[in-house]
C-alpha cells in the first residue's frame, strides 16, 4: 500500500469514547483498579500444581502440552565454561497488538488494564491484545480473547509488524509478534466497545508514561518501541508498513543441550527449583483465583529472580542525530543468533565476581558521571512468566562535547560495544528479531524523551 494511512471513514470524537488524556490520569486509573483487584495469587509447591507435572524426560509441563515448559539446559557455546540452568521453553509465537486510531487529529492507542500473576503491583497498562497462541486458541477451555481475530488479520492496515525476542537469559529462543494496527473510526468504535477494561490514550502520553516507574507493562513497552520515529518527532500522517522480514541469525547463537531438571548439578528441587547458592532465580508454583481472565482459576510455575536487574543505555549527539552505545550478546537462550542490547546490562547485580564484569561496571559508572542528565525508571518485566521481576533502567545523556574516549570500540581494554545511530537502530527494530526486549524498553523511553522535547532526534 503506497497511500498514507488516514481514517477513511472520518475520525472519532472524544465525546464518544472512553478517554484518558494525561500520564497523571493514566496512573490514577491504574492505581484505582489495583485497589479494587480481587485476584489472589497463592504459593503452591511444584508437585502440587493442578494440570502440571514432571514428564519422563525430566521436564515440567502442562497436561495439554501447550502454553510452555520448564526444561533443564546446558550451554555448550563455550566448552571451557559450561553453564547449566532451568529455562522456559515456549515455542508458540504469541500476539502483542496495539490498535490505534485518530481522535480529533491525534493518534491514540487502545490500552487495557491487565492483571498478571507475577506482576508486583497486580495490574499494569497493557496493549489491546496480549495473548499466547494457546490463549487465543482457547486451549485452557475458557473464553476467547477479545479482538484477537482482528489482531491476527493479514488484511489490517499495519503501522508496525515484526517478530521480536524476549529475555534470552530465561527463555529458550522465545519470540512474540508485535503489531500496531490502524483502525478507521467505525472499526475503532466497535473495538473500543468490544474490549473490556479499555481506554483510548494519546500515543504521546503512552510514550511519556514509559518514563514512569511500574506503570506500562513490558508487552506494551515492546510494542510502543516500534511506534515510527518520524511520527514520534513530528506527529502527522504515517505510511503503512509491511511485516518485518529480518533473519535474526546475524551470527552464531547459543548451542543448548536439553537436560532433565533433576540433572542440573548446581540446582536443587524441593517445593520449587533453586540454585544451590540461592543465586540468579528460582522456579516456583502459584495458584491464581478470583479475577476476570479467560478462566476463573489456574495453576502455573513462575520464574522468580533473586535480585533486581539493571540496564544502562548511554546516548550522545552524533552525525544525523543521537547515537546509542550498544553491544551484541549471546546468552544461553540466544539460539536465534546474537541480540543487540544496551551497552550495560546485568540480570543479577550481585554478580560482580569476574574481571570483565568489574571493567564493565567501572566503564558504566564513568559514563554516567559524564552525563548531563540521567533518566531512570524501574519497570516490571513479563508478569505472565516471571514473579516480581524488576529492572532498573537508566538513560544517560552525555554532554554534546563529550569525546567518550573510554567507550572507543577500537580500544582493546574497554568494554565491548559500539555506537549506533538511533535511526539505524530504528530500521533494525522495524525489521524485527534483532533487539533485546530490554533495549526495546530503552527505545520506548527515548521516544518519550523526544515527545517531551528533552531529546532531539
């Protein structure tokens, strides 16, 4: 399609739809719903989970074979440093979709307030459709996911559409399809009435809200990171885009051998699965009751990190716009090839024992000390698979005159990484399957800074 995307059937009027017009109002509404939440999440031993059990090959799996599995994994990528741990294996490609429309000349997204069992605050702001394939195909035997058919439609007018990766330290090659679909006025009116607990919010407000802590959920941050950069900088008409077509295998990825969970030498099983030194994370069981999802109650395992993660992205002025300090990394779940991450990323901030880690932390601190401004927020990660997973995100804006000699890719003793133009990174993201989910959160926050005028693209 070569024409610019407009609402051919006219635009919605604010008086006709459920609207939220500010970050303050969005947070207030989210807090109100958290207070009224009736759901309860109870701890359950793994061997007491309904519909989940250990298979003959030592995998924790659902009786239907759907949803996801907990497997044992050994990373063979470095023969001198073999690493073993539990991993979440979820071969299904889920759907994350944000419907947008023009309301009185401004692009708005249809958000929902979604409960997830592992979200620390219970409810966060989510995209219109957030569902695994098992969910939207009703493998649980419950109700269907509202608007899933339109989210999956190949005839929809898409502003962004690509497969994107999720946490490769905890997932084995998991991806979700991320879409932004433009609706005309009639479609938007119909969908707004169909999707419960939903409101239309200006895209500019959603991007600003990503600068706030514990408000926008991981899936919406991921989708918003694909909001076109040109529309972020100067809202107007947007040209529709086709599906992303990147081949994520830009280099060798991890080589993983599956093991029975009981064979992991540094992990032990009791009521859950935990590291023998109580590091990294554990696998725990939970039972969810008393809330309005597709089924009234269910059991599942969750991955519970031991500590808060930390991600720092340094930004400097460059030719053609901002440049970002990033690194390519292969983690145990990076079977699709290396991912592009923020230059400094740690999943367990207590892990400072290696020399390379200490050098990285020193370079991170030196970079932040030279920043003219640091924007930070604590965000919760995927609440449907992780329990209480929090990451401290920091965007460091270096001074325009900073030469960044400590971050020189040609220096052999400096931290691994390179500078990349925001525009180039945007192109890679729109194609999909290259950027880590944490870097996509950073991009959403950067676009929030652009909207507020703090950063010039």
